[in-house]
C-alpha cells in the first residue's frame, strides 16, 4: 500500500502464510523483534527500517494494527508539506 506514492506496507501474495512487511523506526523494530519470534527481516528490504510480521496468531491483532498505523505515520512524516496538505484535503 502507498501514501502519496510512498510504500508503507507490502502484502506478499506468493507465500502460504499471511504476512505483511512494514516500515518502522529502528528502535521500535528492535523492541517488537525482541517480543515476537514472528517478526523477521524481509527479503530485499533494509532490516533497519522494515520488518515482516507473520500473522499466525502469535502477534496480537491490536499490535499488528498499531504497527500498520505506525508504518503509515513513518511515511507521512517524511512527506513534503504540500503532499501532507493533499492528505488533509482528501480527508
């Protein structure tokens, strides 16, 4: 998924289990990796800023939703003022 052309979430369709790759702050990634074994580095992604969450029940749904929101926020923070204004205007 993208916001203003910037990717904040990958959902691979070529795997057997449900997983998603999310962008995050390095400190938050370290914290979540320590808590859950199902948070792993994704292939072809910078492990300092991206993590893959395997959604098989170990990670609570609320934690997954929070991680998606955080990923979106990380990308929006780096947008230009003009790009952020278009998000506000679109509602």
